[in-house]
């Protein structure tokens, strides 16, 4: 029997038989080597073939057989399989939208004995692209150097045809990326893109999980390959799931998009999928509010009433709609790092006003008060270490896990959840309407309580954390919440889709920020990308414009000593705020493109375009060189002519537009840098 799922742009054909598991036999409407839809690695059964790959060719995956399918209420197709002995059942949910497909699998123990699962795929897709003609785009992040992307051929990345046709055995070469622990995007990133240079077919994917993850590309028949994705595995993360009869385990979601409009066309399709997801979980105000935060290059975790009150006035004058007091507001000791956890206002920092008086001062200036918290940790010198039961903390071998003078709350614990619920309810009652949630340490493999291996304990804690956060959202739906994990070390989609704003970096050097900002929309929505715009009074007008172009390339996230600026400098800051407010309703519907290509970390010229539904494009362009640059900007649509205007800054010299050499392009002359402009390009 054959099942065709999808639409004219994106479809999957499945075939079923009594002799084989459900097979994927066509993707994008093109025939592919038959591939099992689901792979399951079970302790005691192992793989069907000796190999070094992590996810495919499993004995249990080969033993699954079609058991039925149905259409879910939301339009997704659900495909059931059972193992030959009836001990296991899989339910794979396949949802096809206009240009995207998502897959997620649940495995249930339907037998009468315990089963230990060591990996489970969300799905496996054979790709109708040729290894030799296909380029791979992958990303890497590290603290203060996030969202670095590179392009290479599949052979350069390690996937080659080893002559397997002659040996009648598939090769073992593969490309894999793995995310570990709770800093899920520290290192490799759970997003990839493929582009076939012969016919222009492009595929992008993202694993939408909140914990550990793995994706891999491996070869099938000569010259062809497949994509597999999962959450945590025993091989990579020390994870396994012991399923008792009736128990189940569910993978993260694998999202796949297709485009014939270049690799960034596939990313634009991925952006549209993300926006549909986020619209169900975030608040309209939260997606657009202009936030000032007192931390970066400003108070640096040392807030007092004397320092804050002038900043509050200046931020309001500059157009901020939220004012967030960052780290330190709870500290009396001067050494806040090891004592966090109670989240009680400092009794020494805010004079007669107290924290409540400062929050009231923010509200009186028409801004929403905000506070920084790191809710999932407790410092080793906090009274909570003794007040909470041992079960409230992540433990391994009976001892609490400690990193950099912090313990970790285990959100499976009712006591831990009750503590956080009471904390947030109390702070919201004080008028706090914005929270920046940070996360600066990680617990490694995880906790081994409740009879779980560390990887299993960590995933259970992460699932409980997301559940707690969802409950917080339900109780306080109007509160705006930012996700920050030492910058962007936790920008996986399961978390980002729940937040109104995502920090893109802790980078303090404004000259290093452009490639971080330009690479961010590969991972998240442009309007979620909180790019620091930390103008300072000692900066020149060009430098102030530079940092605000960085902010406007995503979601402006203000900081800096605005209270010490001249009127002329503050006017540049206010101009950027006014522009954001004027265009944000369009930008929250925009999709990204990269007019000069994805930037390398050291590129002199960096650019990012945001294409609005009416084909108006806002293009941020930075020249970090001390030499003038003639810059060719490639647009995502053909045109006979366009109108180019300098959207920001309007009062500084305009970059000259030069005759374009070909359609799809605009050419501008940038003076010696550092300098940056936000251009508006309208099709005539």
C-alpha cells in the first residue's frame, strides 16, 4: 500500500508491506532509496549491521510493521507501527504545511516486560540530492561568538561514496552534529541547510527539542544520502529510557523545509514555520516592545537607586517601553554570584526608595518594570541550600551537582516548583511585567535520581522545566519574558518558541557583534533576536549609528549610559527607537535573506536583509574595514528598478548608490569604517 502525504510543494510517499517496516520512497515528489521511517535502538537487540553511525540500521527499526494510520484533528497524519513480537509500538506524527514538514515519534512499550531504549528517531528522510553536487551549511556557537555559519561540500564535511555498490554494503561515512547538556546551542547548532548546485533544490532542517539532540547525514545507495534526527542518545549523552509495560517516550520534533529559491529560501520557509509556532505561545506586546537593560557596558550587575534613576529618565526619553534591572538587585554582600536563589530585594542598594520604589519610578515614566533572574540555580551560600529538601536539587551518586558555586534546582521536585512559583508571583505583584531569565552554568550529563541514568534524569528535568514555564505563562499571560543563557547558549527552538525575546550574545565589543546579529535569523525569528544596542557618550556619531544598525537588524535591545549623552547623541538613539516603532509591525512578518552571503567571523562587510510581505526590504550593512568598500547587495527577487533610501541614520552622510550590474542587485559605496547603515529598498 502507498500513502502520499503533503502538497504540491512538499510531499512524502510512504509504502507498507508485511515484509518491511514503513518505508519512505519519495520526498519532494522525487523517488528516493527506500528507507525505514523510524529507527529504534534497543538494548539487547542492537543494530542490524555493524557500523559507527548513531541512529540508523537498527534491528528493531527493521522489525517494525505497519499497523494503521489516521488523520489527527489538526490535520497531521499519524502512522502506527508495531514490532513483530508485539512488544513495541511507534506513532509517528507527520504534519505538512505550505512549505514545511514536521515529524515526531512516540514509542510505547506494549509488551509485558521492561524494554531499555538507547535511541529513537523523530524520523528518517532519504534526500533526493546528489552528494557530489550538494553543499552543506552548518553552524557553531560559543560564548560571545554565536551564530557562526560555514559552507562546505558534503565530501569536505566527510560524506563520500566509498564504492559501496561493488561491495553490496552501504558505507559507514556520515556527518553528525550533537548538542549536549542544558547549554543546547553551545557548540554545534541543531539547524542545517543543503543546496544542490545542479538543480537548485534546497532543504533546511531544525531539531525543536529543549534538551540534548543529534542530527546526522549518512549515505544510502551510491551518491545518495539520508537525514536522521533524535533527542538524547546513549552513545552521545549517556541517555536511556527503561520503559515498563505501558510507558512511552517521545522524541523532539524534526522540522524540514524545501525551496527552489536558494538556500536562504529554505531558511525563509523555516522562519514562517517558526512564526506559526511562536504565535501560539508568545504575547503580541512581547514580540515588539523596546527594552532597555541596565547591564551591558553600563551598570554591569551593580544597580543602585543613584545609578538607576537618571538611567530610567534617559531611557524613557529615548523611547524605551520596558526598563529591566539586571543582576545584582537582590544582593547585599557585594558578591552576588554564590548567594543567588532567594530573589529577595536588597536592603542596602536602593536607599529609602527600596526596590519597590525604583520599580514604581519605572512605571511612572510609562515603562514596564523588569528584573533579571537566574531561576534554575541556587548559590552555595544561599539559605535555600538548607531550607529546601535534597530532592529539590539535581543530584548524582547521592551528591548535589555543583558548578561554579551553584546548585541546580530539579524542576521535577514539588518543593523546587513551589519555590519558583512563589518567587514569580511575589515579584509580579510588585509590578514586574518583564523578566530576563538567565542560565550561566550547566550540570553536565545530568542527575541519576529515581533510578535513571544521568542523561535520562537530565531530560526528565528539562521536560519538567518546560512544563513549569508553560504553567507560569498560563498564570501570567501578559508578562514579557526573555530567554538568556550566557547570551545564546540555550537558543534551541523548544525554548525560544516559548519566549518573547532571545538574547543573541553577551558580546561587549560592538565591532564583533555584526556577524552574530546577521547569523541569528538562521536560528530564530528576526523579532526575537535581541541584539544589544549599547551606545555610549564617548562614541562618535558613526559609532552610535553602528550599534543601532546592529540593534535594528533584529530586535533592538538598548543599554548604555544614555544619561550622560549630549542632546545630539540622544537624538540618534531616539531616532532608532522611533524607526523601530514605525516598522516593527512589518518586521514581525518579515523573513531573512543575506545580501552578501552568510558572513564569516572576520569579514569586513556583513549584511542582513529582512523582507516584508509587500516586498519592501530593510537591509543592515556594516563595513568594519578602515577602507571604503563597494558593496553589491543581492536581493531575493528580480526587479526592473528599485528605490533605495537610508532609513537610519537619516542625519549622517548617505551612502552613494551606484548603477547595478545585473538584476537582483543593488550596489552601494560604503566609506571607510567602522560604519553601518540600515537601507530601505522598495520595488518600483
